[in-house]
């Protein structure tokens, strides 16, 4: 597949990295030649320096015969105009644009073909807000992401010495799940992703990923972690776009405080937020945090656009007894730096954004795709098409399907029913099948397995 990526910032860089390893023909466009050259030094991609919406630059990037345009610069207007140019001059089949401003997103009629022909709009701010909101809904989790129109969640938790699951085998844990729709997928131990084994014993500090129906998610988490507390007090540092959207999303259900050091921004936040307490100040100021009862904070969220400030304020909050700490980290190298630190959860906006794009790039009908919390693995939701003559899987029992060793079917959704006891189930057309991939590189094998033959119309 030939893909033109506009913007070599954090999102564009992450997309280029993910896509270039999968036999795609990638060209990245950016004004900053040094940024492009650094990217080309480590990836097998083409680069073009220039303004991302200029027709001559897009032509030079090969948009004339490209399958897809990913407009992910930091400028909404550039992304929108580039999609218009792609539609008008090059008839590009799929156009995906990053749109940050809510003022544009609210006007849905703007994005029709007769106006601004954008096929898919992605908003990092909205995606991160949804991600954090899920973490608030399910305390003590490291990740909660949804599949099958929110019918199924992929959940990652960390086993502590007091967790119910610690020192028990998967088999032993399953015996307590008779009334829960739960399927275990993997264990991350010492940064190594392990294939699930029913005789595997869970150890302290293991990160366990499992799939569970939405209705059973809360009960499963509380059982596994032996933890009954709900979050109430939330403190946010950083009143930029992400901080604002997170506060707005949470303020009706939680007690929210938001801190920012820009007086004009504080005034804006105070006007727009109806139930949050808005505070002007430095989120890494010890005295301010103590004045604002940091010790009674359930979740501290460092959401500024400065990774260093986020890390420092998060570490300070944790040492001041904040129960859980979330830090926004944009630089990939910092994620490795803080691994094993007191920061409970590091969130990568560009990785979350990239995941939202990847499902549109996969061959076959991929309804949903999410990377695991560690980033080493991913889960995909495949929609089955065809019949016995045109499909490799239709009318076959799941137990008879030969998958790569590094893949595991974890859930089947049929007619809105979540099925996790499925070994003797025969696959039918329109089934949604969730598959966990221990190794992302085998995605091509899975796509081939579920593709229909060419004579399927």
C-alpha cells in the first residue's frame, strides 16, 4: 500500500515507524528537513521537504497513485486543505486528517465531499480524553480499551502482593470466574510478553491482560485485585487542550481540580468548566500541592505539553501520597526512562492516535485495533465475510482454525452476544472475532487468513 504522511512530528513519526515495517511504501512530507533526515536514517521511507498542502509538493510525494493520505501536521487548516487537494486533483481513495479544534469538529457538515472531503477525522485530544476516562471508571487498571461497539473490554492490571490473583495459576483463577465472561490473553513479566498458559502462576508485579464483557468488567477487576475503592478526587496539572477536555469529561462524575500557570488560560478554564475548581499556579510547586490536599487525591494527572514537567510533578505527587499518578509523555525514549518508576501510568498521545489510524490501513475488514499497554502486542477485531467457498474460516470450528503460534482468538461476538467459551463454535459470516497478537509482525498472516477470495462479491 502506498501511503503519504503529512507531518513528521510525534504522530507522523509514530505512524511512519509502525507502517514502514509492514511492506508499505511510505513517503513523509514536512517543512523541517532535519526532522525528515533523522526519520529517514532509521526507516526505509521516502521524504519530501515542503508545505504539506501545496499541490506541487503532494505531487512530488507521489499522491497521484497513493492509496491513502494521512494528514497529521500540527495545523488543522493545513490538514484540511491537503485533503481537499487530494480529493480534487488526485482522487486519493482514503483521506484521514488530524483535527484538533473542537470548533471545526462540531460542524459535521463541513466534512462532506461537497465541502471538505475528509473520510476519517482523528483528534488526539478526544482519544486521550476517552483513554483517561476509562482509567477513571475502572480504578487500579493500567489500560482499558473497547471492542465490538463497547461490548468487550481489553483490560490490563498489575498484580500486587495483596491481589487475589497473585500466586495463583490461570486455571485456579478461572475457577472463580464461573459467572464472569473473562478470557486471559497474556502476562508481561520483566518486560517480556508471555504466551498464556493455564498452569502459569501469577507473580507480584506481573501485568496481566484479559478480555471481559463490559457488564462484567468492574466485577472482574475488583475480584482480581481484591480492591473495592472508587475514585473521587482528581487533580489535573495543565489546562491546555487535553487537560481541558479531560476536566470537562470528568467534572460531572468526579471532584476535579485543574491547575495552570497561565492567567489568561485560567480565566478561560474558569469560564468553560462548570463544576471543576480552577487554580492558577505551578503544578510542580510543593506548597501549592500541599495547600490543595494532594495527599487526599485519588488520581493525579500531569497533562501539560512539557514531558519534563509532567514527570517531575508526577513523581512529586506520588511522594506526597497521591494514590495513582498518570503522566502524559510524548517522547518515546522517556517511556523507557520512567519504566519501573513511581509513575503508575505513562500515556503516549501519538501511540493512541496511531492505533486509531491503523485499523483503516489493515487489509480485510478490521473493525477495531488496539496496542497492548506495553506496546509489544496488539488486538484486532475482524469481521468475517464470505461463505464456505470463498472464505478460509466460514463453516469451520474455531478449534480447527490453524493460527500462527503468536496469535490467540479471545472472543467471538455474534448477534450482539459476547461468546468466550467458543472452542466448538462454528464460524459464521458477520461474526466479529477478536484476536490477540503477541507479535505485531504476524498481522499479515491473520489478514490473509480472514480475507475472502476474489470471486466474493
